[in-house]
C-alpha cells in the first residue's frame, strides 16, 4: 500500500494537524499518511487528533528534531 508524505516542517501548532486533516479528507479509508513536523507540540496534538477523529496513529518517532507520524485513515466516510 502506498503512503502519502506531507512535509510540514517549520509550521507551528495547529497548522500541522489542520493540514494533515485536509489531506486525510481526500484519502480513501485505510490509506496511510506520513506527516513530518518540527513542532514538539505536534506529538500531543496528533495523539489527541487521532483519538477524537477515529484515525489510527500507527506510529510516531523523532530524529534530529523532526517528528514523523504515520496515520491510517479511518474506515467509513
């Protein structure tokens, strides 16, 4: 399965989550989105966002100040 990458480095909260939300709305159920961000607040933001929307935060990691989030689009709508 392919993965869409969204480079949102150097954007401050809440822009990474808002842009990821826009991208996920255009994706099919089950597709994956990988988001790259540098805002440390994005860790909590994406955990809460996925919990509240039903998308799955498959994984997240940090390397050299860049956070990588893999999100699987929720089934349905």
